[in-house]
């Protein structure tokens, strides 16, 4: 493992230059120690990922973006989490595998790619046989992603927007569109789709063993921006990756001080911070039909907000969505 990558850190596109080896935090708000907040079986991912046993999620503390609407803000921005060694990481993976997880799903690990690459190798060498999945914003450099080549086979990147104004205001990343599309192109090139059929009793399902599922969350009031994203995906990803168009944008009841909340609300002013309307949902369905993707997931519209996580709780998600195996407050 090359810890020098944490010195004068340029792991992510921020290239903030922080010496994270000295205990200093980069833009991601993390030093060179890996921290995590929660591990558990998750049943809210796409069917190809959850299959029968659920996806074995591990939520990493910190993030390379500052998404104003982030549902996981407690861990991505506010530091909830505990330090995780290679030994503990392997144990977490083995516990999930033994509970029936279909894969190990690393959520928001972009700022710790060198460390996680080594931890994944260690886990594989110590009995983890299920595929590893990389669940990220795709705000990542191709050079860093190369460290995960051959270790991660399932990729769940976001393509949040191609609009520079929105990415500047919402994510504090004006270069997000360019960076993200390059990262996704790399993922697709290096991970052609491989699916296998698995059985449980009399039921048969398809399971993704290798490939890319590109997620796009529709932002209320920004229909044209979603149309632009789908146009790019049609040209660059159709038939080579799965598309997952999500309509569950949900205003988060942020628990923050007044100054932080005011800054966040100012960022959110670039969109309509509300649930998606039925009219928008119907328009999105028409848009999907017009593009005629080979592989696309789309969910039913719902006004249920109970799925929003609270990482203060040992069980951050509703029981129907997740089964916990480790929490950052565990002794």
C-alpha cells in the first residue's frame, strides 16, 4: 500500500494537497485513517444488486463532495464514524458474507481509495469470496480508480448533473460534469456486463457479477437537466451499462446549527427542495419511453420518507430496508 498518496493529497479531483498522514483533514474532512459508520444488509438497491440476500453495505465516513441535499450528511459531512482497521474491515465483510450478502457494497469511499484497495485485497485473502461493489458519486480521478481495477467488479456511480451551475451550487464542484463522465467511461470500459442466474427454492433471479449501474437522481424542477443526462447516457452507456433513474428526492430534516443550515439552504435554492410531483413522474416516464434504453430501472413514485437514515441509531434505516451487523457506536 502506497501511503505516500495521503501526503500532499491529490487522490480526488480536489487535489487539496493536505498531508493527511500528519492527522490533518483534507477537503473530505478525513485524515489517513479509514472510518466507517454502519455495516449491514441493504435491500433498497437495484434488484440485480440485492437479489435474494441483500447488498452488504459498508458506509464510509467523509466525502469528496458537499451535496447540499445529502441524506447521509451525518457521515459524509458531519463526521459520524469510528476508525476501521484492515482486520475489522475483513471481519465486517465476512460477517456480511455469512449473513447471506450478495456482494460487499462500499458506500462513498472515494477519498480512501489506496487504503480501501489494500483492505479489499486483505479481505479477499482471508476468505471473502463475494464480489466487491463501489458505490460513489463518481467524483473520482481515473488514476485513483486504476488502484481498484480487478478488485471491484460492480460499480454504482452517480451521474448527478451535467450542469456546471448546479454542480457548483449544490456540490461545490464546478468540474463535476467533466470529471464524473470521464470516471464513468473508465468504469464501463473496464467492466463489461456479466450476469448469472441464481436460484432460491423455486425462484430464479439475475445477479450482477460485473458491470456498471449508473444512477441519476431527478432534481425537482430540473426536467431539462435530467433530459440532458439521459441524452448523454443514451449515447455513451446504453447497451454497455444499466441506467437507474431515481425519483425519490426527499427534503432532509437537517439537524445543524443556524449558520450551517442557512448556508445549506442557500445552496439548495438552485432547485425546488420538495418531493417529486405526480406530473413530473409522468413526464419522466414519457422521457424514458422516448429514449428507449436497453437496460433501465425506474421506481414507483412514493411520498414515504421513513427510509431517510439517522446514523445516531444502531439501526439507521427502517427494518424492511436493512439488517445491521455493525455500528460506529459499538464497543
